[in-house]
C-alpha cells in the first residue's frame, strides 16, 4: 500500500474506542513543504488518529513552518503551546545535547543501521531521559535522508578526497571531520554553493540527494562518493506531560497511527531514493560506494574528533556498541 488509508483498508477492521463526547485537539507542526510525500502521509496520520481514538483526538496539521522554524516548534512543545511535531530527532540537541549521540557522524553505515540504532535500548534510554528533562517524547523513526560527498572530479577512494575544497555546514563537527579526512572543508551558505562550484571556489559538497536535485547541483557535480556519513532521522514528538495525561486508548491510537505512517514513509523514502538516483545516473552522475576498508579507515581517523565531540555525553565503547548493531 502507498497510503495509510490503503493500509487501513487492507487490514482487519479495528474496533475504535467509543468517544467520550470531549475532543482534544493536537496541533502537529513541521517544516516540510505541503507538497512533500511526508506531509501527504501526515494528513493520513491525522485521519487515522481521529478514527482510532473514536473521535476523542483531532490532529490539526501545520506544515511548511506555519508555526515557526524547528527551534520555535521545539520551544512550543516544551511550553505546551504546540502539542506535537514531526521533525529530525537531532533538532533536540540545542535543548538536550545527548540526543546527538545516535546521529554521530560515521556511526551508522546506512539507513537500515541508523534505524536499528534509534530502536535500540540504548537510544530509548536517552529518549526517556530527554522526555523527563525537556518535556519532549519522541516515538517512531522515519528516514529523512543520507548525506554523501558530491564532487566535480572523481572520488573513488578515501585518498581521492585529499585537498578537495568541500562545502560543509558551519558546525565544527563537520569542519573538523572532513579536514581530518584530508579534504579542505569550506563553510558556505547553501544559496552560494552553485555559484561556488561554477567559479571553482569549491569543488564539491557533502549533502543529501534530494537537496542536490532541488538545487540542480548535479549539473556540476558528476560524482557521488556514497559515504553515508550522516543519516537524518525524523520522529513524531509530543509534549511528555500531555502524553502522560492521555488515556491508554488515546496513546494506543497515536502509536498505531504513527506505526502505520512510519512504515509507509520509510517505504516511500527508498522508492524516491531509487528514482532520484536513476534520474541522476541518466544525467551523467557516477556513484561509488566506499569499500569496507575505506569506511573503517574513516572511522579510525575520526575517532579522536568523535571522542571530543561526545565527551561528557557518551563513551567510545557505547558508540562502538551502536556500530556493532550493523552486524
């Protein structure tokens, strides 16, 4: 099935709890465009919550940053002015630094591995701690995208990164990591990247596939080294005190609807990724996947930076245990 409604139709009929006569409205905020497949599925999520709760819960969807940017939405949940959100789990870092641990660069080898990490008991412990600390509860995990290295000249192995002028976000973790890997990292606003590539100020960038396509960067970057160094994971979020005040039937309605939509969105992610990569290949882009040896070497090179990044939040042994989940 390609929609939550189709999934519902195919499943055995469920008996929704009888409505108590009182309806609770949950504002669900996200920054995704109204045209995004994720927002389309969130519309189905809202319908399912209403159905499964017997009408006692109504989800009002506010996409396209209608209720503010990511930080404003998170502040709204913490204060209780916004009940729910659909955002990258790592956006909570500003409010609860430990949440960045499951998304640490070069910990997950691929999207499937990233989901295993977020579903692990270790990650759940962090999420439980966060719920108590900042009043934000995360549930269900959806792949948003994977960051790779895109260049104007071939990069077939780690050594080919040496000296390449690579656009990175201004975050120190990105700058330090790619400098250690031999590149010449150059922080730059996304709006300046295309011109930077044209004028040879930069020779590539690290970015997810949809952003490459939306900004037509494949016209200049004909090579993709699929490092998969950062997997962005979206999550449903709800104010923790609100969650604790819901009935068991209402909690079950939210969990069931979120599980359905999560399965559908993760399937749609892979379908869209395959279509995007096919389109890029047709436009002359060559994809190269690092060997296991190169990936292991990248991890080893970055260990000192990673250890500094997670200091006071986690240990390297804990990160290694998360890496082992790939096996």
